[in-house]
């Protein structure tokens, strides 16, 4: 009963998609999750009748025929998702606190036109920038559902930074700031972030942008259902602690307070560093362990989840990226004194109303080092000084957003908060990192994590393979499953199912 073809550790998006694909292809699959709820970063929580997203706030490329829709259609869930399309002429708004604002529109022509309205003399730079995005995306076969023999090596061919690329296109600093302003989508660092990450993410949102209605956990629930329909299992409250080996292969996974589970193959959806901790020293090469453990992770976020007075605040059908000044690359440069320096503001889509927002989410970067005082504490046991710290940060963030939306503060009747420690303890990301391992264009080879490990029956999946985000993790899951099914047959199946 406790022996499976494939045992997947972690029910984040990567674990669940991998589970659907493999169970669909006839494998007897079991996904285990340490928490009470599935989904990892795509789970929700409800407070005061409001549904808050932990991670997946918006997705791109979901019009029929676009890449994410095609992947999800193969998984059997595309038409079951309840989504709201963001404003076609403004899915993201870039706002500077002097009042200047810029709209990012859907559709490449529309996107260009909206930018040209604000930067009429920059036709060439804007056209070149958009062409570069499309050219770069074209070079990633899996992103375009094309067959490839060496999918992961695609990314390391694109070794230039976004900032270098912009500097080559224009001297207009304001245009450069605006085009870089959504860099929190990849926790961007000016001197490090590769252009290809920006291109893959922005291309998807420019194609089409959508919010989950009543939260992204619907995605996890639908995927779990598909696994079960295919005969697989998803077990919560099952925390993996370590692996037992038989010769050089894993034979079982040892669980906290439960009997071990046995399988032919194991897939880890948790951070590679944590996966390696489950493997005895003599089973993995020192150099590999050292390389993985030395990789840097992206910064975390501080979040305010505000409950709004009923029917008091108009629902905003776009995301607001608000900046204190012209510095839009704040991940490494933000100061905890002048906090925050930017804010991402989202009014989640609710089935209750499309006229009024019932809640608001405000986010700003926060480094784990700001929380060093509480680093050894557990959820709900961090003390009153932690609560005071969070309250002070929350007030700062609300006041910051209120400068642009002057009636916001008075409409927030209650709020909740989370810090990188919350993410560390709930989803198991190292230091509460937003998107896992960070990438440096100067050394992309180092940060590439292959699904295949040195253990013959252990694979990895999730945001550290390929790319983070709903689309990135979906493509990463395909890569992981291709190790068992073969990449060409899998792409054939995805394409022919649409
Ligand atoms: C604040 C925030 C906002 C985001 N916004 C967006 C967005 O708008 N759009 C977008 O596309 N992406 C967004 N993302 C990114 C996206 O949510 C993630 O890249 C993606 O969900 C990660 O999925 P994953 O499968 O890699 O891992 P995770 O979601 O981290 O899941 C890992 C799972 O493993 C479980 N686990 C850990 N250890 C164990 C163990 N020992 N035993 C068993 N289970 C274990 C965890 O509990 C968790 O459920 C956001 C992320 C964050 C943090």
C-alpha cells in the first residue's frame, strides 16, 4: 500500500503539475505535503471573509492558443479556472510619487502605443525593446511548445543583463526606469538580472494578464483533483525528513511521526538545499553539495493584507507598482530607515463584486537580515516586539500607498501581515526568499539546476528548475517529467491535446 511508482515531496505548483503529468501517463503517484493545506505559494488564507493570495497574484499567456493556456489545457484544468482578465489598456501601472504614471497594455502594438504616448521621441528604442523580448522568447523552444533536445541550456546562452540591454537602446533614463519598474516580478538586481527572465515574464503578461477570482488555491485544488482522477494520492500533514538508501538508490522517505513511504522514483519539489539535507553525506558528491549550498537566494517580501470597509473602495483592475523616486531597482538598495521605497499594490478579484474591492494587498521587499532578532523563533511564538515591528512596517506601507490613493488608509478596517519568516516557516523557502535561487547573468551556468541529480532515482522540480512563477514552474515540471517520459513524446501529447 505504501509503495508507489513516483513519490513527490511537496505539493507546491511544481509538485502538483508533476503529479498530474505522471499520473496521466500511467504512473502510480503520491504527493506528500508537510502542511495541512496544499499549494505552497499558490495557497490562500481567509480572514474576515476576505480571500488573500500567498503567491500567485496574476498570470499571463492564458488566452486560448497562448502557452500557459495550452499547458493547462493538456493538464485538463484550463476551462475550469475562474479568472478575471485585467484591463487590456493597463494591466500594470507604474507610478512615481510625484504623480507621473505609465500604463503597460496588453498586445504588443497596444503596449508600444501606450509607451509612445508618454515617450513620443523613443519610437526606435521602444520598438527595439519589444522586438528583443519577442526574439528572446522565440529562442526558448519549450516556451513556444517546440521540441528541443537540450532545453535547460537555452537560458545560459542569453548572458546579458536587462540593464545592459536597456543602456544599449536608449539614453532616456525615465524610459529605462519605466521599463525596469516591474523587476519585483523576478526580484531583480540591476547589476545581475539576466534579460531573458524579464523577456519571458513580460512577454507572457503583454500577451494577456489575468487574476484568479477568489484566489489562486483553485489551481492547486484542480490539480489535486486531476491527480486523484488519474488514481494518484495527495497526502497533507506528511513531512519528509530524510531518505533511506538501498545501494545508491533511494528506497524510502522517512516522515515525521508517520511510517516511511516506499517508491521506485522520488521527485523533490522543495528547495534544492533542503533536498540535499535529506541525503546522507556519502551519497552525494561534496562539490555538488557545495555548489548548491553556495547559491544565493532572492530577497523576501513584507506584505500587508488589508480588509476594506464594505463597498467603500473601488476595485482596481490592474496592479500598481508605486515608487518613492526614480530608483526602481530597490531589492539590494532599499533602506530599512526610509521604508518602503516601493510598493506593489493589488486589489484581488473577488466573486462578491467587480465594482468594489473587499481587500487590498500591499507588498515591499524585506531582507531576512532585518528579522535577525527573531530568526530562531516559530510561527505565533515570536513575541510582542515582532508584532510591534510588523505594525510599524505596515503603517509605513499603508501611508506610502495612501499618498497615491488618498482614501485607502481610512477604508482599511483591519490588516494582517507576513514577513519572510512567515514564508520560511510555511513554504520552506530558504530565508523566506520570494522566488528561490537568484540568477546572475555573468554566471548563469552556476545557477542552473537540472531536474536530474547524482542519485539515479531522484529528480527535482519547482521554481528552482528553469524559472519561477506559474508559467516558469509549469515549464520546469515538463522538464522534470521528460526525464521519465521523454521530452519529444511529452511535447507531442501537449500539442496534440490542444
Ligand atoms: C509573494 C509572492 C508573490 C508571487 N506572485 C506571483 C504572481 O503574481 N504570478 C506568478 O506567476 N508567480 C508568483 N509567485 C511565484 C510563484 O508563486 C512560485 O514561483 C511558485 O508557486 C513556486 O512553486 P514551487 O512548486 O516551486 O514551490 P512552493 O510553492 O514553495 O511549494 C513547496 C511545497 O513543499 C512543501 N514542503 C516543504 N518542505 C517539505 C517537506 N519536508 N515535506 C513535505 N512537504 C514539504 C511546502 O510546504 C510547499 O507546499 C509569487 C511568489 C511569492 C512568494
